[in-house]
């Protein structure tokens, strides 16, 4: 495969490319869904193809095709020539030439650490685990739907570039979850574990799924879903808010991750989910949050869904601050946009969904760094009437990532230094910098957990990418709730 990728690069150079890279991807997935005890989805899609990207006269050209090993060897030269022609044609229309940040050729291999190959676990064992999880949600008349998911992914990639890069990577991630939906008194409520929208996902093998212990948590989700149908609505007005890690994951993703993708700031990406308020004049001086808020980008994070050796520009993975002690410090960049903030190297945030997509700037693993307080201490030191909320239900955020609204699956009221009665449909609103500025406590490392986002959409045509946001529960003052 490496030879085919190199062949495509060499043919592109012969056809007149100023720069060329080629990426071969083999993707295997397994998706299992059980609903009310019956298997309703059992997919095992595979995909295999080659994408060739070139620069010609300051413009990008791209061409791609699926195929087997033999097919790709035959079509690689033609794809390379087609990519060069596309770049040449587009070069006549460009207003500003693409300039890449410098990079020495990279050579190496990288693989996700895996304890138990998820694709080697028998289907019978997987279905048995799912059946146990389904049965754990039975036992309450209010439950009208029980869903269990397992999702596995293995991506193998070969890359070559005209700068001398020769890279081979194998990326594996596993995950799953369960959800119980209840209906009573004209109310429908859902509880999900470990997180909403099919569960949680981490880089690794089937050990990730086993560690979730889905059957041991189904009963709790069943009871909470049923009890929420009789719970009062979360009260309106300003309240102190303690956010659980699962909800903080999406809060980080939407209000920090996307607005710090530099292509959005530059106006390259405004089609899907808007641009960004975090413009270049704010870099280094914007108070993004309180002094407790430290958000670190890290594509080397163990267990992260975007943890790898190199990105799709062949840039090595790394770690850098996005927000440090509350101050906006950095963007997520690729080689094309790094120079716009006077950085000599890319941050390594270039990724494509598949072989048939050109890479674009994507959020990498981005985590809220833990503080020093235990969860029990945080709750004990919080006034009566404060709200603990977790697990997203619905959300929205404006096109510049300034104003947002989130509704969670569950809330509890703080009373007497403990989590008290259940509250239904907590819905809070905020302004990004004001919200993060109101953070006055973050739980310690023992409460820090990785939360995987496996469905992040961006671009037109839309591409889906995966990344991780680590977080421990955190407290925010004066947050506005609505009903």
C-alpha cells in the first residue's frame, strides 16, 4: 500500500504538481443495536480507497477512487493526473495562493494501544452482553423503550507526500451505551448511560466496552427515567449550576472547540454551524473564562478519539493550550492556515472523514483540566437550590458560537450539602465567555473522565469526525434557567 501511495505522489509530480500527497484508507466498522430485547441493527460496513491531493499554481486539486489493492495500483496514476488538472483549472480562479507551513518529511508507524481486539470477540458474546444490559432496564411499567448499542471502528491508513513522508497508522476505537425511555402522566423522559446519543467511545479495544459495565447501570437509568416522569420541572431563574462531565463534554465542544478552529475565524467555514467570535485580535488577550479555566488541546491523549501519530497533513501530534488560566491562547490549525496567526508550524488538526474527502481543520482532543476539589466537597460547599445537571437532551448555539441553550436529561437540586430531589428538563442559557467566566470550582483528577464525540459534522459536503473531551464536574455561578 505504501508503494501505491508513493506511486500516486510521483505521478502527480510528473504531471506538474508543486506539492502532492496520497492517502489510502481501509475502514472496518461494526454497529449493533438492540431494542426491547430484539436485534434491530447489525451492520459491518467496510471501505477501501485512495485520495490524491495536490497543489498546482497555488490551488488545491483532489481526486479519489475506491478499489482493491490491484485496482488502486491501476488507477493511482490517473487519479494523480486528474488532481493536477483540477488544481490547474482552479488556479485560474483563486484570489490568494495556498501557502503551506513548512514540514520535514515524516517517516514512521503508529497504532492505538489495544488490549482486546474488538473484532475478535464473538458475535455471540457481544449479543449476550447486550441482552444482559437490556434485561437490566426491565421491571418498571413506565419504561416504553429500551435501547442498547455497540459500535466498533478500525481504520488503517497509508500516507505519502512529495516532501518525503511515509506513514502507516492503525486507529481503533470502541464504545457503546444504553438508554431507557419512560412514559407516564403525559410525560416522556429518557436516561442514557454512559452518555447521550449511543453512549461513550474511546480509543482502544473491547476492554473499553467491558469497563463500562452496561448491565450494572441499566437499572439506575430505568428508575431515573421512570421517576423523572413524576418529577417537577427544573425551576426558572438564575441558579448556581454544577455540570456533570458528560454535559461538560458538549459544552466544551460547542463553545470552545468549534470557535477555535482557525478556518472558521478566517471565513473558510461558514456553511455548517457558522463562523466564530474568537477572532485573531482576541488571541492572547481575551478573557475566555475565569482563572480556573484551563483547556488543553492534545492529540497524544491516551484514549482520545483523535489520538494518533500524525494528522492527514503528515504533521506530528502534539499538545498546546487553547485557554490558559482563563486567557485565550491558541487555535486549532492545519498547514494551510497556521501562517494566518504567524505560527511557523501547523498544530496538526487536519483530518478527512474518509479516502474520498480532502482534509479540513477539525477539533482535536480538547479537555478542561481538573481542579483540586472532590465532588462531595463541591456539593457540600454549594448553597441550597443550586442545580446539578448532566447528559444532554437538546441544544443550540448561534452561528458565531456566542449564545447557547442546552437542555439536559436529568437534574438534581442541592439541599443541605447533598444532591436531593430529581428535577425534570433542566434548560440553561448563556453567553460563552460569561459562562466560562462564572466557573469557580472544578473537581479533581479522580473525577476526570474522557468523553468521546463520534458524530461531529462540518463542511459542505459534510464530513464526520471523532474527538474526545475530558472533563470533571465543574461549578458555574449565576446561570440562567428557563422552562
